[in-house]
């Protein structure tokens, strides 16, 4: 992580600690309209910061492609990591807002079958996957690929072509765009044993004069198209959260209870089904390092941590990023109307942040990377993750208590990993 990104991370941690210590002053409960306006303002700020960091990433990729070497590649990788900090904080907007959930697959879809995009190590990756005919399609090496009855012309790789790969043949692991496609292109496959290091794609894979692994021209085109498209997609979402944007209008069409439920649905579903279940518990059940969310870059510990930072921000109506925003929150309403239930959420969020910090600290100290924590027989690592899972589940249950106390209706998304692990194929 760059010094600037690290400073931002430290400032965020200090601000969160101060927030939990100080709490919110007692007073009249904010109105729903005040809460929702600030919720929209926080969304606009978070997505604006994500867009700014994506533009920084795009510039770093331009510099790398202009002079592909180890130094410019590392700079692009650091820019990618920095771009994840604000974006991951937005994930609490997904589950309550259909506009966001429908769009999210363009920018953060995961896991992905990387053989769709580029060359892979066949010994570890394999040649086929029954449920995905495009498992090794390798569009960088092939100017035409079959999508069912149609042929996709990829003679020129551009934004339109790679966007057509997303969920091709109705397979979710076919991902052509977004952060993880860029991550794979910058790092390549992570072929090391867990706990060693990240992927080590050489800069020469993009060097027209000293090309390695063939098709350097098309690989360059793909990386640039993916980067440009990420900027486009985030620009679109920033627009949707402008005061007259579609996302705010969609919320305004709901009644007041439904508006408040949107906020708690996002926090509760991300806490439970998505982060605790699909991203964390599933990895421990399968003991599979590829279940690490940022598996190519070994950045998973940061992604999970900033998901939690974002959920705290939405609960408290207080975002601590560069475009900082603070205002009336659902936490203030709950503390006034249901103080015991609100206190339970505050305590659960503080504990969850502590558990996520423990994972992050362990990974960044070099003591144990996240993929190593997932290994079978690694009791210490498994416990670090499962402690985070337990805290997230308790956080979701605390959110449900607030929902009940405020007389709202929320459907929190589930996960077989939590609800019925026997249904998880390959669980050990």
C-alpha cells in the first residue's frame, strides 16, 4: 500500500475509534428525510472517491503501458490496491438498492475463471470445467470465441467486446470487466503456495519489443479497455447518486419505513450472507486459497476490512474518506427510539472491526497471509477468519433487533455456508 493510502487507512481507524468512544450526542431524533438525504450524500462521496482512485489507476496503467518495466508495474499494482479502499466501503449500498446491485457485477464480480481472459497454468488450472464451456477460451489469444450459437468477434479488443464476456452463457464466473479482471492482468495467477506471495506476472507480458507469453499487443488492449471501462462504470454510479440521480429518485418513491429498511438491508445482508458467508466462511469450509476475494494480489484482508469500515459509515452516517461527509443517521434514530438495540449494534460493529483489524494486522505483518489462513489444519488462521465470521453474524443479528424495534421489515440475504453447510459442495 502506498504511503498516502496508508495514511488514509490510519486516519480512518482513528476516526472510527473516536466515533465509538464518543458516540452521538443525545437529542431529538432525525427525520427520515434527513437521514435519507445524508445517506445519498455519503453514497455520492464514496463513489466519487472510488472514481478518483480509478482515474489514478488508469493513469498508472497508462504509464506502465508507455514503459513496461518492474517499477511501473509495481506502481500500477499499488494504484489498484489504493482504488479498493473507497470502493469496498460502498458495498453496503448493494443489497438495499436494486440499481446498485444490478450494476455491481460490472465492477466487482467474483470469483472469475481467468482462463476466459488470458493464458493460465494448465497444471494447476486444468483444461475444462463442466459448467463453463468458456473456462479456457482465452480471448487475448483468440480473435473469435463462440458464445453458444453466436460468434464473438474479438479481432479488436475494446470495451464493448470485454463487456460481452460478463456472465456469458449464463455462467457467473465468466467475468470480463472490473477490479478483478484488472487484478488478474496486473498480477497474473497466484501460483505460489499459500502464505508465500502474490501473483508474479512479468512486465514483459505487456512489452511490444520484448514480449513474453505472446499476444502482448492484445493484452495491452485488454488492460486499457478494462481500466477505461471501470472509470466509465464508476462515473455512471456517481451520476446515479447526484441529488437528481436515479438511485436517489428510486429511494424517494418508497414510503418512509421502506427507505429506512433500505439502509439496514444493505448493512445486514453484507454482514451476513455476503461477507460472513460467501466470502469468509465458505473459504474455510473449502480450505481453498482461491476463495480469497483478492486472490491474485493477496489483498483480501484489506477488502474485508474496508467492507466493515463502510458498514460502520452507513450506520453512523459518517464517511471519513477524502470527500468526507457526516450528517443525520439511522444510528441516531435508533439511539433515540430503541437505545438498547442501538447499543447492541454499536458494540457489535466495534467488535467486528476489531476482528477484521486482527486479520489485517496478521496479514500485513507478514505473519500469515489470508490465503494461508484458509488452509486445512491451520487452526490459528481458521480461527482468525471464523472469529470475524462470528462477529459479522452477531452484527447482522443486532441489525435485526433494530429492525424489529423500529417496526421495519428487512430481508437479510442468507448463505448455505452459514445456514446449511451440508449443502456446500466440496466442504471438508
